[in-house]
């Protein structure tokens, strides 16, 4: 067996390897059933050691290969253990004879990359998600492409001992696609995994629209790639419109889409002033005069109230706030905040106008989100739900994993 660290082994650093003989853990019955239906996680409270002699799972280091068995001793899955998060094991395979080794990782990466090669064959988009963790059956592994640079984000602790191995597997696959730089981004940390110093900002294209991405400091891995198709939708909806308002505009993705679609004036509202500078540069990059549009640094709630009182009205309002619900417990408060926000947004919507309301919180289910847009919130307007969108195809999910379907984008008119 490999180097299984227990609580009693002292400070010797644990170095689990992907090919080591797996540690066996028992999964509670309900979790075993969910896993067999394709759920990619087992929470730690559903895990226990297979026998008394074996170490308590709490003593296992993150990244240990574990073999999960049900209470009757039957194989369930092979997984990587995570000591850092409440998700104790992230599952890689339900096939008893499939080892969790380099061949499996390379095969999954190659499949994920081939899927994107098909999606972006028109060469108009070079900023997209190359690997979407669980949805690409590589739990916890997120890889975003920004032109010649890729940003790797590893959730939890399961990949920590395998970073070097991943680098060896990834670099040749990326090079074959003309991606020269690989950067690992974790909260408060940035590590260059390739040889040359990469640029901090890059110019990328999305459906032919040019914008600048700050991969060193930007939100997420640099940009909100998951809204790409919804931005394209806003571009189409804005055709021939007069005024558009984009709330929580960040670097102006939806604003740019609306202006390129033909809206006469776009008002972008965000509390973060520096984000507007990036938005203005993006307008200029696409031959639009940012001077013809407004970029307001303000709290969206307060601004909506004042704008309504001034009698400002918009033909299209886009509302894409940050996640209001960081946890399941925060959901009721989040729903109340969405209701207030949507009611306030309605206050500036012109008669016959369109409202696009988004939520990126995985804890807020679509039905509950639609409840924050019902007739009680939008009184007397008779708005109906015209379209419901979610994540694009480069952010795939699993049928048995509702937690993965986090993005909601609802068009009402
Ligand atoms: N819609 C954006 C992403 C939004 S990210 C896009 O498509 O790229 C969330 C943004 O909300 C951040 O830029 C943050 O500065 C802003 N923000 C957070 N709270 C806010 C508030 N109360 N009022 C206005 N902006 C806010």
C-alpha cells in the first residue's frame, strides 16, 4: 500500500500518488445509490473506514485515491479523497476495473478538449471553458482558455498533491492547440506552471467581439465565460432599441453586447469604478464610442430607486448580480433580495420593455428564482417568461447533479 498517513504518524508529509493502491472506504446506502445514478460527490458524513484497523478517513490526506464500497461490500466507485471540504470524495469512475491513473486523466481531458474543438470550430471565439470539472468527469478541475493562455482552477484539496502530474499531462495537450501559458489560480494565489512569464492581460474574441481579460486580477478565472450565449442573446434583443440599462455591469460584457446589437444608449451600473475603465476600453476596441454611453459607479439598488424617481425608463434592463446565496442557509434571504431587485428593476422598465434577470447561485433553484419574478413582484405589467437559458455547452452538467446547474437567465417581456 502507498503512504497512508494516519493521525499517529507524526509530521512526515503525505505524498499520495494517483496510481497508489487505493484506500477502501464504506459509503452509506443513500449516498451509494446517488453515486450509482451518477452523482459525482459523497459528503464526508456518509463515509466511514472499511475496518477498524484502517485509519479513520479524517486522517487521510487530500488527494488520496479511495475505493468506495457499499455496506454489503460491493464496489461503488473510485474517487479522490478531499480532507479540505465537506465533500469528502469526488468520484471518477463507477467501473470496478478502471484504475484512476494518468491514462484515465488524459482520456477525459482529450474528450473535453475535442468537445470544444467542435463547439468553436468557426474560430470566432477564443475565450471558453476547456474543462468544466464534474461536467467533464474531472471533478474539481476547471480550465479556461483565454487565447494563448489557460487558467487552471482546482476546487477543494483533492488535486493539491497531483498538481505537478497535471502540469505534465496538460502542457503538451495545450501546446497542440497553440496555448503556450498555463497559470494556476487559487484564492490569493497565482502560480505560473509553464516556463515563460505570461501576460497579465490578453485580448480575446467572443463571437467575433473583442475584449480584454485581466487573468491575474479579474473575477473567476478572468471573465464570466458562462454568460457568452446570454450576451449573444442580449445583442439580438437590443436590435433597434433606444435605451438599455445593464445592472452589475462589471467589465461591460452585456453592455457591449447591447451596444453592438444597436441600442442607442447603454447605461452600465456597478459599484466598482475600475471595472468601468475596462468596459470603456472594450467599447473602443469594438469601434464604439464609449462617450455616447454612460458608466455609473453606484449601488444598483440605490441607483434604481433614484432613476425611477427621476423618471428614467429603459427598453431593456439586464440584471446579473453576484451570487446572493453562498450557502443553502442563505437562500431565503437571497430570494428576498432578488425580489427587491426585480421589483426595483421593473420601476425603470419602459412600457413594452424587456427584462433579463440572471442568477449564478447553485443554491437557488430555477423554480424559486422564477418565484422572484412572479406577478406579485411585477404587479400589473403582465410580463411573461419568454425564454429561460442557462449555461452554455462548454459548461456541461450531469443529469444526476442538480448542484451543477447554477446559471439561470430569464427573459421576460
Ligand atoms: N454581469 C457581469 C458580471 C457581474 S459580476 C458580466 O456579465 O460580466 C458582479 C458585479 O456586481 C461586480 O462587478 C461587482 O462589483 C458588482 N456589484 C456587487 N454588488 C453591487 C451593488 N450592490 N451594486 C452595484 N454593483 C454591485
